[in-house]
């Protein structure tokens, strides 16, 4: 019996663990050079950001070639609450990126540490 392909339906395996707000905050404080990809809309990005590239989730599939990071580099994907960035993480992995991490709780969680 030949197995039926279910590749369209399987979840992408979590190739890297998410990054916590504390870990990201610590690494930023140390001045570490990080590959940040902010997937919020442009108006959100220009209102407040922590740097990195801005490619909105709504445009990431059509602009995947503009990500600009190596497919083997660690990339930290961020958004406001961590939901859009998780979707973007999945899209990046499906396109061959290997070390993509989602900021748990998004920028809201990071801002709580700064208060």
C-alpha cells in the first residue's frame, strides 16, 4: 500500500524554540547583533520598533526574497502579541529558513520588562 501524502496538512515542526521576552531583552542589552524581522504593518513599525527589517505578514509570501537573511542564520520574528510572528515563522520555515524563532508574547511582553 502506498501512503497518501498529507504534506499540505501537517504542522511545521518547531525547529527552534521560541525566544522569551527576557532572553531577547538581555541579548539586546548586551548589544548583540540580531536578525530581527518585524511582521507588523508599516504604520505599527514606524510608531514603535526595536530595529530590524519590516516586512508585514500580509506581504511576506510575495516578498520572501526580500527577507535578506541567510537561511541558516537565526532569525527572530516579532509582532505586537506573537501571533502574526508565529504565522510568519511557519512561512519562513516552509521556504527553507532553518533557525526561525518567535518572540513569545510579542513586543507587548518585551515592553513590560522595560517598565
